[in-house]
């Protein structure tokens, strides 16, 4: 009869191998569609690996050959031997230039619809930030393209996402502006020559404005922390200028 401890060791060894393969393929392809459980389990490991590999690379001389720099980087020993030189070369040559000052936050998880089939497993995309294939970059560009075609200013949350996506990207603002123009043409059938939308279905779709327009140039613009679901009101202030804490609604009224 097999010992339970050996079974646990085999499961842990298999899980570690899955994390290594996810790490290598994420760096290779820059995004992976997988189950949410695998993405959330592998993300801390990938973050720690990239932080260690990039930090170690800074202490290695950049004048020596690439293969020698890969061998000298002890953090790359985490990868499987077939992936070490391919993935390690991309980390040293490309990711080190993309993340010169970043020490964390290399990856992002975006939730997707459940997988079709019997299990209906929740799916997610795990991606490297500031890459050419960044899903959130194009999601946000599509939202901005829609708002521009509707002649609406950006709400606070969308503007915050745009600032995050363009802050550390090289030529981020120019790249985002090009992505917005591409989304106008691809998703809303916008004609740059005439400056109008040519498809009738797209025109009808653009007639659907946001539910609460107060966040788009109205009285609630500039209030990022205000709830979009519940109408919040500021606390009353005393004569001394201090805010008044309202009584608890759970206390019995006399």
C-alpha cells in the first residue's frame, strides 16, 4: 500500500512543475489563458522569479556574452533546463529594458467567462504588463474610443486606468492614441476620411449612453471615491469645522 506522504510529495512536485511551465510560457508568449485557480496560484511565484532575475541581472556585467550572463544569473535556475536559455535570454535582453525601475507588479490577472463544457471552470488571462499583447490596454482603448464617438469626456476611473497603462510604457500616450483610433475603425466602423460612423448597427449601438451621465462631465466628475451605485453625501460639519459623525442606525430611538 503506497504511503500517503509519498502521494503528497508527488502532487507537490507536479504542481511545482505546472508553475514552472506557466512561468516560462507566460514570458515566452506574454499572456496565457488558463483557469483562475492556476493563474492565482502561479502569480506570486512568477512575480518573485521575475523580481529576483531582474535584480540579479543588474549586478552582472553587461559586457560579457549573453550565454555567460544567463549562466551567471542564479535566479534562472528555477526554469526547466530546455527553457533556461530561451526564456532567460528574453528576460535579460527585453524585459530588463521594459522594467528598468519596476520591482513588483509584473503580471495582471483578468477574469473571463466560464469555460464552455461540463465543468464550467472559471477562466482568466494572466499577462505581462506594458506588453504589445496587453488585454487591459485594448479593453481600455475600446472604452475610450466609444466615449470619444459619443462626445463624452472620460470618467475618473477610465482616466485612472489610462494613466496606469501609459505611465511606464515607452511612448505610452502615442501608442494608446493609435490603439484608440484602431478600435474606432475595427469595433465601431469609423471612417477616418469622412469622420463619421458608416455602419447603421454601430450607430444604433453608440446611441446607448451611460446610465448616470453625471460622472461624464457632470457634477460627479472629479469625485473618484464617490460610489457609482449608492448616492453618498458628505458629512455635516460643526461650527468648529470638524465633521459630525452621524448616529448609528442600529441604536434604538428614544
